């Protein structure tokens, strides 16, 4: 059985439930369009490696310098230069344990500007390895500029050329591999020392080399808050919909209970609606002759004969014809039966 509730209250509750359902349904739809897993690039392994040369220029006996060697980044005089002592240092470091292996060789290349180049092996292929977070090696060499100037002169004589800008380049060719759980690193470096040849005054160019890098992996992050939002919004939308349906079917607006008189008035309106006109106020003049009829049917017959409308005010019906007023008052007994009224003459 439906429970009757005031219409305004009932419609307000229904409107609120519809609004809540719309909000929860929209939120659920939005949540289901959001991913539950997000993938990010994560740095799993970082590394750095570098190689650089350190050197000293060893001097012949001379009256200018009181020392037998001159350090790096100076100006040197070829005539008093006996040799160049070099120490090369290489280091590979990383932030996680790795299996580090590598190899290197050292070459000396005599070049005559852009015309030709001749290379000699100073250190053959040499391997190095380490397990952990670092690997390193050092290589010491003694460079005799006079020897390479002789090589330059011999080749120029063979070719019949003379060049102004000739150099000796000491190259360190390094190849390193680091194997990790995140992947492998495969890197190469070629640091060098460039020494001018046949220059009375010269300086040495130290081309250090180094690199840094990383290995990135994909990391998937599960977003529990999205899952929780989906569950809550869906459950709330379903619950709200159930409440809306239940409230709609289990409640109703209050029924309008008509009295028997009101029912008869409505019935008369249906039967004789073409003849009846509603009036807000009906002025009754005492000079008029009032003729009270037994039934509404009789009043309708008179209206048809006279061609005049029936004026209704609540349960009273009137026809005005000059000084005569025809009237009928609807009276309903307790059993809902319409009773006839006696003729009244006013």
C-alpha cells in the first residue's frame, strides 16, 4: 500500500534523489575513464666514466730552469725538451653493482696537416674488469718527440713534401661494457694528447673525455584511489537509484476526496458543459420572479427553449430571462443520491 505524502515534499525528495543519482553516476563514469595503473620512466642505473692524461715535460740540462721537469699547461721550448712523461687515468663508476669489463689500446699518430697520417701502437689491446660499482686503470708512457719528428721527416722526404703544421696525437681508445639487472651499458671514449712537432715553442693540448648516462626502466604504479572512487561512486549511484525507485513506487500524492455534491457538480459539467457558464458572483434581484426547478435536466430544457446559458455558482444554477429567474439548487443526500427540490417562488 502506497503511503501518501504531501505533494511538494514528495517532489522535493524525488528531485534530490535524481540529483544525487546524477552526481554519483557522473563521478563513476569519470572514474572509469581514469587508468588504474600508471607507467613512469624510472632511472634504474646511473654511471659516469672519464679518462684524462697527466704529464710532465722532462728537460735537458739548461740555464733557464732550475728544475728538470715542467708541469702541465705551460709553454715549452723544443730545443731543451728531452721527453714527455705521461700518466693516463681512467675510471668508470656507477650507483649499483655491475659486471664491468673493457679493453683499451694506445696509439701514437703522426699527422701532416690534412695530407697524411701514420699511426703506431704504443699499447696493444689490454683488458680490464671489475665487479661492483667502479673500475679503473692507469697507463704510464714516455713520449720522445725527437723520434716522431724523425718519422715525420722521413715520410716527408719520401713524399717530397714539406708541411708546417704537424702533430703527434696520443690516442687512448677505450671500450667499456657494464652488465646490470636493468640492462647493459656499452660506451666508448677516445681521450688524447696533441703535441706539435717541429715547433721551437709549443704547448700540449690535453683532450680529456668523459660521459655520464643512465638506464631507464618502466615502473607501473597501481592507483588504489581510482579503484576506491569507482567502487564508492558506483555503489552510491546504485543505492540512490534503488531509493528513487522504491520511493516513487511506495509513495503517492494525497488523494483528493470529493464530496457527493462536488461529484454531482462535476457530473453535471460533463453532461451539460456546453450550456453551463461559471460565475464568480450572481446578483439576485428581489424584484425577479424565482422559479425553482426539480432537476437540472428541467433547467437545461428551459435553457434550450429560451436559448440562454445556465449560470452556475457553486451548487446553484440559474437562467435569467428578463424579470424571471429559473433556478436549481443541487442537493445530495447522505447516500449520494440527488434529491429534488420544491418549486420556490421569490
